[in-house]
């Protein structure tokens, strides 16, 4: 037996039929870690797209940034402030204000 820890393999549709029925069994196995998914908010992305090329103020969960909004993607924006570029995840933006 090796000293390496056993790795958990995520269930797929192909190997789901081989899994035991655990509905009546007490909880004794490790569950896979949950993954946080942030859905795309199309209204916010559309609003940011309309402000592209303008100076904006972004309040984020980490503080306030103001600068020129130079690029908008579904999950992040690129803001240029004093010749420095900041990539900000849209899910971290609290509010947006055109300057």
C-alpha cells in the first residue's frame, strides 16, 4: 500500500450506474467540494458596454476605482487608472457611476 492519499474521482454520467445506492445509508463518505458559479448578469454587462470608453467610478467589494473603462467581457472589465490597467470581476462590482 502506498503512502499517497486516495484521490476522489468526480462522478460522471458514464460511471453513475456503478455507484451504490446511498439513500438509506448513514453519511460516512466524503462529498466533493462545492464550486461557486457566478452567473452572467446580462443587464450589468449591457450597461457596462454602453459606458465603454468613458470614465467611470466602480465601487467594488475591495474599494473604489475610477478610470476609463477600456474593455468589457461577460465576467470582467478592464479599467485604466493613471496608466495602470485593472481587471475587475463583474461579480465583485457593487455599483457603477459614470463620471
